[in-house]
C-alpha cells in the first residue's frame, strides 16, 4: 500500500508541475487567436480607395505640433471661416496642428534656428485629413459659390482651379509631413512681410515671384533657406508650403480628423 501511495503522489506532483509549466508558457507565447485578432485590427486601419490610393486612419506616428515645438504660433485657417472656401473645413474638429514625429522633429530644429534670428514660426496648416481635401473638391465643383473670390482668387475663375493644380483630389498634407507656415518677428510683434497672403491663388504666391519689394523677396528666401537646411523641400507655387524631403509615408494618405482624441 505504501508503494502504491508513493506512486500516486509522484504522479499527482508530475501532473501539477506540467500544469504550472503550461500556464507559464501561455504568458510568454501569444495565443494564435489573439495574434490573429491583433493583426486584423492593424490591417483594418489601412484601405485602398476606389482610385487605388492607400488610405489609413492610424495616427500612432503623429504628434501634436505644439508639444513638439512649444513656441509655435497657430492660426489654423481651415478650422475658421477665413479661408478660400469661407466655411470651416470638414475634418478640422479642433484648431490644432498634427504632424508625423519625423516632420515635427525637423521643424523643431528649424524653429530653434529661427529663434536665434529673432523669429517664431506661425503655422496655418499641417496634417490635412482626406475628408478636408474632398470638401475642397466639392467646393471647386460648385461654380455658384464665390464668396471668398475677392480675397483669395480675384484674377481666376473657379473652373480653372483643377486644370491649374490649385485643387486636387489628394494633397501632400494628408501624408502628414507637410506644413504651411510663415515667420513672426518677435521685435515688431508682427508677421514678417512676405509680399502676399497664405492660400492666394496666383503667380504672386510663387516663391521666386519678383513683382514684390526686395525686402519681401528676401523674407521669402530666408524662410526657404532655413527650411531647406533642416530637411524640407519647397513647392514651386506656394512660398508658405514645405514637405519633409524624407517623409515617412510618401504613399499613404491619412483619414483621421484633426482633434486631440486622434492621438490617443
């Protein structure tokens, strides 16, 4: 009887040991079902639109610009009604600027150099949701809505905005590494005179336009010089527009709205 009892106890101990070992392994080896669910959630953040463009609602690589560049001045025009449409633009739910981490870090370096010269950055727009771009497209197709014509496109008719490239179905802003900005002079406490206003549709907005004063042209070149030095590339048609040359998402257009909850 004693030998039988010893064998039973030994068998029970072995079963208990292997049970503990199995439970500990469960904590270190992902359950197949759980892994598949996580992969499914990750895949759900990215889709392909009808036009073949890659769309994503994953904001995990984005930051709040005012956190990355604490002294930036924000005037988010598309959250207001003072823009070429005349309405608050779809997708701008708070007057915030969001950028990819990489673009924000590069902009911080540019900001620091501008600070040493007596300037602060003033940002009009950064990441732009795809639904905002779609809002622009609908507006451009409505020939009757010309409320803001005298301010932003006095010399153009709306039917040329698509052919001339002012409005498009997709924007580099939606890739998250493009910013529209100007300089604020800390001595005069005014924006630096760039010889033209943000979002003006016309030749006057080209960075190399010479129908402005030498001072205004020099101001444009100062902005351009420092932004290029810190890894941004310009746009030939807009003095205020810069994109990170090594942008992390060159083929992805994001869809999440501009609000703080998108970053949570």
